[in-house]
C-alpha cells in the first residue's frame, strides 16, 4: 500500500504534461537545472569564503599631511545659456 511503483510515476508525468503542456516542460527543466547549478556554485563559494579568511595586512602608520584646499578656477566668460530647441535666435548677451 505504501509502495511507489512505475504506475504512480506514469500518472504523475501525465498530470505534469496536462498541467504545463509538452512545450513548456523542457524549458522548465532547463531553468530548474540552471537554478540548481547557480545554487551549488554559490554554496561552494560561501563555504570557501568561510574556511579561508584572509588575515588583514597591517600597514605602517605614516603621518599624512592634510591637502591644501583648491580654489575654483575663475573665468571671465559667463556660462553658456541653454537654447530651446524651437528657438533658433542666438542667446542675449
């Protein structure tokens, strides 16, 4: 009574074909395989990161001089005025 036989698998496969259609099943299986591959890769990377923690590199403490403030460049020309796309006349000066 609790056995899972070949007839059960055939019935489950028929239900999947009826629910999803024969055209969508290969795409669904392909995306499921890609998802499993991504999950496997991410878990492997996670385990590798946990096992090999890098020791921080200590650098010699050197005194750093503060940077001098930089004054903005002053120009004699005013900034250009935007021209509307419908207006072909030069901007007023």
